[in-house]
C-alpha cells in the first residue's frame, strides 16, 4: 500500500471513531452462511442459535456487490457453522473472487479431502483457516468431537500437498482458541503445524458470547485463571521465542496482553476496539459489529445498515466498553492517535522524491480539511 493511501485509510478510521460516522468501511466482514455444523464444540454456542436460518445465495451475492462497490480492500471471511456444508459454497467463493474481493474461509476441516483441497487451492481465495485447538488428539477431540483432530490434520496435509507446485493459491492457516482446556499445549501447536507446512498460525482468546464480546467473566467456562495463568505466561514465552526464530505466528497485539486479559486488568490504554473495522452478517441477515443488530441485509444495503440509528448506538456502546476482548478483527491501532498517525506520515513524506512531496502535502492538507 502506498503511504498516502495508507494515511487516507487510517485518517478515515480515526475520524469515523471520533465522530461516530462511517467514513471508513469495515475492513473485516464475516459472513456466517448458516450455523449448521458437524460438531458441537464446547466453547462455541452458535449451533444453538438461529437454527432455522440460512443466508440465500442471492442475498450473499447482493452483499458482495455492496462490498465490491466500496473499493476499500475489505476482506470477506465466510464462516458458520461449517461453511462447506453449503452445496453452493464454491459458487459463492467464485462470485466473491470475481468481484475482486479479498476472500477467506474458516473451516473445521471435516469435509476437506484431496478432491476438495484441490478445488480450494484453485478457487482464487486468499486464505483458508483450519481450526485446531490442541496439539494432541485427546485435547482437540475433547473440545470438539472424537475424530475431529485427525480430520483437521488431514485437511491441512491435503491443502499443503495440493498447493505445492501451484503458482499462488491461498495462504494455509491455523486458528487456535486460547482456553484452559488447551493452555498446556498452546506452544506445541506451532511446531506441529509448521512441520505440516502451514504458513500462518493465529491465536485468539476464548470469548463467552459470540454475539456480544463485552460479555466476559472470570467465572465463565474455559476461562484461564489460578495457576493456569502462570502456565499461559510460560507458553507465551515459548511462542514468542519461536516466532522470533521461525516466523509462522501472526501477532497483531502484544501476546502478553492475553495474561492480563484473563486476569481482567486490560484497559483501553492497552488495547481498544475501533467500531468501524469489523462487521458480521448472520445467517438471519442481521448485521452486527458487537452487541445488537443494526440492520438486515435482506432488505437493506450494507451502507444503509451502517448509517442506522441502531448502528450509531451500537458503536457508542463499543467506544464505552471497559472489557477489551482482544479479538483482533476489531483492532486498528494505526488510527488510534492522530498525532502518531500524522508523524508517521510526515516521516514517509520526507523519504519521498522531492518533486512529489509538495503534491502529497497538498493532498494530505485537503484531506484533513475535509474532516
């Protein structure tokens, strides 16, 4: 991204938050096609919510049309439930890719055999993430279902195999939920996945309620506390050391904040959400960021949803949130401080060609004057 475009994007997120108006568009859009799944994972309650709802293919395409019009570089992540339960999933992925949308999908790996892995690798999507919540079969299966570990590993192996020799193809990722049930195995997931050929590993702390991230509690199931906090710190030490040596692991925030998160002492000075960065479209068509819905894509455009009174109120609650959930899809630290944002821009301008500096300065001043 060229530095003026980056500056323009960060300024939009900054003033969107300050003025509570969607100058910026969501960067992450999760589309939950349905909540149907082959598993009933202990830490995930979505299979019990909106059981009879499923987004139609036409509604999904209408939403993708809206996102494509933004030309914002947004990332659409198809999730669920298990998205590969949809018979039309590859038609949906193809439509999204043809709209030049950065397209991703999250799966538990259940359906991914050699044939499906080949289709995924050649689909044009940017990333596929497989959920892996343990470094051992016993741990992963106890959280999800008997046999789920072998299926997840098989899916990763098939994807890696099919990507070899292919120009491009999606990034093959693993997503791991941090919870007390797997706290002793968090580090071990890194060498396990790298040995398979996984290209990116992302950790995120468990949440109490998928539709309201502000609903956290130290007494919640799966919460890390007591002596497990010491174990978590030791695991993070090893994970950080591994990243420094080998890469693989993606950190958007300081991983030691995970310890403070489970202690309940993280504040907005440490990490805060930007209410404009993320949006989720549920299988009922309701659009949310965090908390209450603020529009339905079945009868309203995405832009109209973002400008409703309900959207304004939901964002206001997010700004007042005192319980940072550390779910990085809401984070945009680059836009938190206008002072830092401008200083970073100025440093980059100084390194530019002299003939271009004045032109860029004028564009930046015009942009600031707009806000």
